[in-house]
């Protein structure tokens, strides 16, 4: 079995250890936030945020290469772009209740277009585009790992503090309002957390595939869990299994790790959904 | 010192844009009362309910809940919504749902306190669902879900229970048990329920607030076929139930 080559290689290569660790750290917030994305049914919003990340990556890349703005790393560019598009979508969905999907589609496509233009304006190799779109977890360096870790900690910390309100807002926003919960603020908080988690997962599987990794582990967990924390924990474990499995399976035959991770995730989802109907 | 009435409206109008929904509403619900707001669909019942909850503001006139502006008095109201349009996979147990009623009472951050759990369990016990606390909410029957939502409303320690069409989708047998539970709760709380089913309700409540174009308060015993025909239109078929006279029934 060629994927067994992965484990001996792991002790020899630091880049594999970084990749594995990045996948595991991202899995924690994937399980926690993916659960909210699934129960609040905002996966289309998460998709819009994910694709708009390309604009942040492209602009950061351009400013780095052309103008020497080195503090604006691609990761920071992604965070800013994701938070900005989350605010635009959140504002629109609260103010103009209809046409929300149109605006999400616009943010989605305009973000990608802007990113592609910025990347084409940047002199040098354009292979970066492929790794942005489909992920390149093997490129994760020690510095990225710190950022991934910090973001994961932030996401989990915020949810630990406010999970009562977040759950109530997803379950019955009207009742939550009557109990004095600031529903709109918590909706924005949820979109912000989704944006940060999307950025984490983009490093693992890339912009286009991120939506599957964010929602499918939580959707599988949903079939088995009776309570919120069970769903989060199970989703995080599944996400860790899929990212590690994707990395291991792709290593031997030299396949793209992100795509293999998603194939593994998607196959598991369909298999479980067919066998298991309801808890 | 006279205690504030649970609900008091004075010359209240409400209009969406130019569309007048409620005109010149005057009503008083004393504390400890058990009243029903009835009226056909589209009559403004839901609007009146949202005014009581402070989700809408009157276009003209005054509305007070326990002597306060509705939005300020919200936490003294236990609200039980119509039927929860719920995702059947939503990962909550009956206890989790009940605990949500503790929001606004408990601390803001972190997990629930021991006291929250004790209170929530006591509320589930009160509605006869203590043994279902750990069950998936979606797996409960329609009546059990409705009672869980009452437990959630009770968990916030309210002085008034406000229910919106609580029996829609319940069968008659469950409905009867349900109203007995409300009568039981009425010993401690004011109960206001919104219903389109005048006939059944009138067997249990003390007075009825009819919402048509105008709002009229009837003691239960004065509800006749004529009132109902006025309200719903003459082609409405009336099914008679035994109407009970309440103590304060004739002070119209």
C-alpha cells in the first residue's frame, strides 16, 4: 500500500509534520464552526466568503511582489478579505432581506475576478493561483502554523464564551431576542467566525474545495449527535481523520492533497447518508 | 396601592405603512387572569401579540405590560411561539431547549450554571416531561414539543405566559390535557393565549378578547353565536361546546 510510505516519511520531513499539524489545528475550528454553519444553514454564505478570499490573496501577493509591502502576508490578506465579505453579506442579509442570494453570488464572483486580475498583474510564476484555488498544505511553513494555531484558539475561545447565545440564535432568533440576546450582533459574530475558519481551511484544501470540508464532517456528525457539543466534537474528529487521511493517501502517488482530502470527505458523506437516515 | 394590570392598552392604533390593522384598542388584563385573544386569520391577532412583546410599536395610543413599556417588560413575559418551524436534525435535547429560557437570567458568558440546570429540570417536571429531558427535541411528539416550549418560557421565571396558537396541530385529546396544564399554571401566572378556535378555548378561559377591526372584550359567558358570526362572517359553521360561566363573567 503506497499510502504507508507517508508514515516513515513523516519523521524525516518537517514540511510533512507542519502539514499534518496544520490539518489537525484547522480541524478543531472546522468542527466547531462547521456545526453552526450546518445548523444555521449558511453554507452558501460560507462559499461566498471562501471565494472572495482570492481577492485578499491576490492583492497581498501583488503588493508584496510589486511594491514590497512585506507585512501584508497572503494569510493576513485572506483574513481581511474574508472578514470584509462576511460583513458585506451580513449587512445585506439583515437590511435587505430579499435578494440575499444575489448579493452573495456577487461577492463570490467579484472576489474571484479581483483576485485573478491581481495575480495576472503580478510578475513571476502563476502557479500560485493553482495552490490558492486547490490548496497546498505542503507549503505550510512554521510561521503559518503559528497563525493557524492562533486563529483556531481564537475561534474556539469565542465559541466557548458565547455558545449559549449562538445556539439560541440559530434555534429560534425571535425567542432569543425576547430573552435580551442581541441577535444581530451574534449573527455577525457567527459570520466572523465562519470567515476566520474559512481562511484556516483554505490553507488546507484551497478556496474551491473549502466548503465541502467545512460542512460535510458536521453534516455527518449531525446524523449521530443529539447535542451541540457532541456534534462539534464528532465533526472535529472526522475533519482530522479526513485531512490526515487525504495527506497520507496523496503522498505515495503524488496526488494533490486537497483534492484527495475532499474525495475522502465526500465519499464518506454519501456513504453515511445512504446508510444512516436519522438518529 | 393598586398593582399594575398585566396588560393595558389605551386608544391604541397600529398600522403597517397606511394599512390600518388595529383601531382604537382599549383593554385591560388584570394580573392572574386567563384570557384568550381570538379572531380569524388576518384579523390582527399576531400584530397585537407583537405589540405586547414590544416587537412593534403602536402608531397611536399607549400599551403597557405590568405598568412598563413592553420592550422593558419582555423578561417578565414567557413567550410560547406558534409551531416551531424546526430543522428535524437540530442537535438539541428537551433540556437544551428549556435552558434557552434562562438566557437573560443567567450569566452572559460560558456554560450554563448548576442552578440553570436545576431550574430548567424543575420546569420540565412542571409540564410533565422530566423523564424526557435527555431526549432529542425532534423525537418528541407534537404535544411534548409544545410543552417543552412552555417549560422554556417558564424557565425565565415569568409573570405572564403568552401563547400563540398553542394547540394548532395537536389532536383534540392532547389539546384537552394541554388546557388543563394551563389552568394549573394559571394559579401562579397570568395567561394570555392567541387562538382562532373560539369554541374550544371558551370552555377554559375567563375572558375573551375578540380581534376584528376593533377589539372587544367579552366575559366568556357572553359569547353567543351572534358574536361569532359577527367576527368570522355568517357562513361560519358554529360547533357548540359547553360554555362555562366564570366568576367575574358578567361585568361587561
